């Protein structure tokens, strides 16, 4: 018996040794970062598209499957159908043992204010379902005979009676196609493959979607990437009609929905997370609703009605990301009984149902689901899949171009601090579905789209393509020039095989066509030289703001040398920054990507520098790659907030 006990103890010791030493050793060996070296680095040289592995071992420690989103499971006694009619849920009434005669309901219509930052509710009106409320958004409450609230929810509908248009909405046709853009913030192509496998498989296999593997961003965050997509122009330049974004509204911008509206298209724009809206975060927003149907008031109204929970949402979301289970209330990604992304999808269904067979330009942009935590995107896979299946089965894709896209990859998640993650950030997803009858009638166009999935493309090109769809230029695709330089090329024509980031108007610090090798930061003076210059440049950015503390170096995270890559014989050895076309650099320079952390605040920053024997020069801008919360709440300058650490925080 004693021998058996000793053997049992020995077996336990061996098991614990395996768990404590062998398994971690194997884990470290299997997950040790792999550095991919790409073939091209010079933005004036032909781009070879990085062939990234979405499941690269160097990033898999940051990838995991989240728990399902659990919302309020209480019976819901009322709902709004796809036509916007409020109806009783008979099964819920049965479960709750409530007679409809015992229920009193009333609604308050939700109205937007012209500041684009607030809303107001009109006085309550009593109703008896089924009932159609003539408003896109309204707050519906119901009480029983004892005065107890048994239903309380902000509702959606799509009402065309209230739209004011100079051109009536026309019928779509086999030639005059609708455009439906479904965007999700912060989703790289690789992330879409990892987290939306069923949706992507359906798009590519069932809908024959074109998967643009060389699609790259042209700016840091959402605004400088959506603006080229929607206008064909660059934000923060003289190409657009405003200069002070905190004072001037975006109303004068030449958004393409205006072009579509003039051709008889109903227009819609829906984006959640209103406090960081693309056109509202530290900017003026819109004075007038930009589209016929504009969902921003709904999200503002929801935030007002759910004020406390809305303010706690960032904390709750952080805890969910850490898999901390909280009692009651459901996920912070929910509104009442549904995930918020499903609430938005339901509104899109109402729009498509209301305007079935009519011309539509619809832009939907989901933010909250994975803006902070990319792994949560997996919770949308089934919902996106079912939505696209519904669109197909209900005929909404018969004469519609579907664009499933993102603005950039993960920018502030841990994965962003890996080499592969930095490349992914520059390469957002872009899938485009063209109706089969269009592909069959225009085979050259279809073949060019297929070719272009393997070539360098940008938001400028997609904008040009959508304008060609509006004008039915399937066989005569167009281009556009700026100062006699080609910028936008419709994807209906073959993109150049030798296209470079410079030719595509991609600034150097966002070009993914790089080769790079890691620099040993523990040896020599190069690392110290680069880091000191970068910290100096950071401080110079806000030297005129006394409320910002002076930053110092905490540590150098990584420095990578950017190689010249493959060069054509005729290529000039000039400075390859987009911003330095008129000032060619000398041949004797090297280029480095620098990553470091500063204090106070432990801000993580990245930048690209060129180095000669006598000079160190910043290329593009210094970018912050971790969250800064309220560290810069003492200043209002939008472009400087990621860089500043308020002295009063110390």
C-alpha cells in the first residue's frame, strides 16, 4: 500500500513538473515571434502585396474566442416588425400572464438637434398596438394596471413620409444598381478571416465576393480613411471645403451620397458609438441630417436613456474582455434583449424592406463591437452571416452592390505592437459583391476585378468604382487626377502591376509594402539617437500648450530598419515619403521604424525616420498606439490629444 502511495505521489510530482516547466517551455518555443521579411520597401517601387498568415504564431497569444454575448432574457411583450409596425408578442404575454386590455402604452418621438450632439423627446402619445408610429425613432413604454413598467425601449422604424427630397426616389434596375456599404471599425483582412470565418466563406463562395488582398489604408484612423472612400479627397487638406473642424460642420463636404441622391437614390447613414463618431469626435458634425435616414439620433437617445450604464460601458467592456462575469444586466454590448450590432442590423432590414426594389445608397458602420477589443468581433459572425443570407434570399442583392469593409486594422490592441500586427493595421478588409447578371454582361469588368484583388488598391479607388456604378460606367471605367497626378483608379479596370504606394497616394508611414529587419537596440548609439530625436519631436508638437507635461523616454520597444527592396533600373533614389515628393533625398540614407514608450503616462508611440550621416528626419507623423483615456482631457486640439499628458494628472 505504501509503495502504491509513493508511486502516486511521484506521478503527481511528474505531472506538476510537466505543467510548471515542460509545458511553458514548449509554449514559449511554439509561440516565439516569427518575423516575416517582405520583398519591397521603397514606396516609389512596385508593391508586392504582403502574404500574411492570419494565424501567424507571433500573434496567436493575442487571439482567443470570447464568451457569447448574453442579453436580457426577460420576455419582450412588444416588437417592431420589418415594416415598422409595433405589435404585441403573444407568446411573451402568455408567459407573463398579461391581458392586452391590462396594458397602457405610450410613445415619445425622438428628434435630433442641429448640434449633432444631442436629442430631445416630444411629449408622450398613447397608443394601442398594432400601431405605426410616424418617426424613425421613438421611446415606447408600457405599464400594467398597477402602474408597473413592463416595457421600456427605444424603437426604430423607417418612415419615408418625413423625408424631404428634391428628386423622388426611383426604381432600381439591372443597370442602375443600389449600393449597400456595411463597414466595421478596426478589422484587418486577416482579422476578418480569423473572426468571421462563416461570413467570409459565404461572401466568397456563395456571393462570389471579390477579396481585395492588397487594399491598404491611407490615413491613421477612421476619418482620414472614410473621407477618401466617401469623397475621393483627403481630409485636413485644401481639397475639402473646411479648415477648422471644431467650428465648421461637414455639411459642405462632397459626400457621394449627395450624387446618389440627385439620381433618385434614398440615402442612409448609420453608425453606433456616437461619442466617438467619425464626423463628431472633437469636430462639429453635421448641422442638417446628412442623409434621408440618419441613425445617430437613436444612439444618442439610447445613451441618454441608459445614462449610468452608458458611462460604465468602458469599464464593463474591459471586464468582459478579461472574462470577468458580472451579476445581472447582461453584456455591455447589449441594448435590452439584443446585441447592439443586431439592433443596427434590424434597422437595416427595416430600410431594405421599406425601399425594396428602389434605389438605395446605404452606409452602415459598426464601431463598438471590436473597436477596443478585436476578439469580440467573433460574436458578430453568425449575425452578419444570417443578415447577408436574408439579403440574398429576400432579393435585396439582385440589383445591389454590397461592400463589406473596414477603415483599418487593430490600432490600439496589444496585437498592434507586433510586427505582423502593424502590417495588419495597414491592410483593412475590403470585400465587394457584384450581381451575377452584371458580371455576366460585363466580363472584362469582372476579370479586371479579379485581377485587382491581387494588386495595390486604396479607398480612393473604391470611391471611383462606386461613382462608376452610379453612372453605369461598367465598360468605360474612369480615373481621376489631382494636380495632373493620377490618384483614383476604378476597380473596373486593371490596376497597374507596378503600382507603388507613392503612386497610390499612400503616405510612407501607412505603406505595408515593406521589408524590414530588427535592429539590436542594446548595442551602439543609433537606438539612443533615434529615441532622443523622437522624444524631442513629440515634445515640440505641443510645446505651445503649457498644460501638457514634458515627456521623457521610458524605454525603446523596437527599432526596425526598412530596406530598399527590389528596385527597377529606372527608379530614382529619392525620398520616398509622400510628403517629400518635391524635396528628393540624398542617396546615403537609411530608414527606421521606431517604437518606444514615454513617461509620464506610459504612452506607446511609433514613427518612421530617415537617417543620414548628418541628419535624422521624421517621415509623416508620430502615432500613438495604445489607449490614452483622459490623459489629455485638459486640451481640445484633436490631433494633439493622443500625444499630450496633462501636467495636472501628475
